[in-house]
C-alpha cells in the first residue's frame, strides 16, 4: 500500500476523532453506511442553536417515546422473596409470533447472487435505520436474512431494531441464532444483554454484557454493564443467603432425627434392662441356669438382681463376651432342659454356678 495514502488515512482518522461531526457531512454518507455495516456506533451530532429539528437526515435517528414506567412487582412476604430491586426501565415482555429466521438449517448453498442481494438489502436497511424508519429497516433486514441466513451480524442488526421497537424477546431470538453461527462476535451478546436488561433479567444481562465487553469493548456496553452488575450481584448474594439458611435447616433437622433415634434407642435399652432375666415365658418351676427363675412370669422376684445388675459383675460380663458361653446361654434360655447338655463343660457350669449364687439357689441338672 502507498505510504502516502496510509499517512493521509491516519490524518483523516485523527481529524474524525477530534471532530466527530465531520462524519455527519452529507458527502460522508457512504462512509457512515460502511461504519454502521461494520457494527460501529457513530457519535450523535452535537446540538446547536441553529440545528434543525425533528428527523433530520444529518443527525442521529429520532428516538421513540420512552415506554411507561413498569410498576415494581409486589413481592410476597415469603423470606425468599424479600429482595428489593429497582425495576426502572423494565418493560412487559413482547408476545409476538417468532419472526422469520431464514432457512438456516435446510439451505444447501448461498450463491454469489444471493449474497449480493443480501448485501443490498442490508445497506438499504441501515439507511432506513438512519432515517428512523424502524418498520422498514426491520423488513429489509428480514429480506437480507432470507437471502443469506448464514451471517451472524445480520441477525444482530435486526436484533438492534427489535430493541428500539421495545421487543426484547424477539431480539433475544435473533441473538441466539447469531451466537450459534458465530460465538466470537460481540454484537449478539451486546444486544441480548440489552434485551435482558429491558426484561429485568439482571444476571443474564450482566453475563452477556460482560462477554460483549470482553470480545470487543465499547463505552455504551460498558456503561450498561455498570448499571446492571450491582443488581445481579444483589440477587446472587440473596440466593447464597437462603442457600445457607436451607443448609442450616437441613443440618438442624438431621440433628433432630439423630437425637430422636438416640432417645428411642435409650428407651428401648431401658425396657430391655427392666425385662425379667431369662426372657422365656414358660412359667415358673422350670430348670435353667438358676432354678425356679426360668422366665419369672411375674417379673424378677423381690430381692433378686435384675439383668442390668448382673452385667455389673466383671466376671459375668467377661463370660458373656465368650461366643461359646453366649451360644449355650441362648440355648438354655429357649429350653431350660438343655442345661443337661453342658454338665461336663466346666466353663458353662462355672457361669451357671455364678448365676445360681446370685439368685441364692443351686443349679438344677
């Protein structure tokens, strides 16, 4: 490239930075169209005492009347709905039928002729947008998309029109398609973030606007991000607060269940300790480890120790830990006559003698 041309271009760019109103000169219309087509934002023409009024073609597109302020929703008294949020600028969601998206999934090939036609429609749409004719711009962008449905910026441009027409849901659909085509383009995230902001979706808006700034920083997107971020953070902190409360509630309920289980276990243990020793219900007079005590149908006789008292004897407690002794104990408890099987087992008979001495009676063969 000719170095002189590059130098001249550099001087021209510096001149535009110093005096942006140059871009609004009639002879610069071709340059404005190219900048808008590339997704640039042209600074509005500064107002002066002699500036023309209304929809002047040399100024920025006229803005539609601001929507009526949406009333803040009445929050319930439920503790999880007690967050207060400034809902200024939030509008009711649009409920129009989904817009035409082009045959993105079925089109076999976009020919050069189709691409040229799409570019013509796009330029015409940008010109209509500059003139403030939003419905015409919308129709032209749709025609461009139908001819070439594979260009992400086309959907992002139409989304920007939907935003100006206060149709955030339609804008979100366009941005979703644009991102599916090119996830590295900042424009779809920018307009989807603005759409979410109009709907009061603070977390989604903050996420999309932050992504847009990361991909291609611009002041307008950054300013809106600074507006929505505190609200998004407030919601996140609110959610964390009640997540902690739910976790604390679950821990407390678990502790209560454990406490009740332990109390139930202790109650059952007390009942077991109070039960007559021998456990059988076969009536008195039968033989066993101790005569006349086989089941104690009327409870442990007065003056005789209970089961819990017996287990305080170290010698008996150690004997009960012996699997052989416990097997014999269960056998005799079920049928006292089975004691005869253990007459020649000194270990078993030692326990029988010990128990009999506790109950003050000799063992029965």
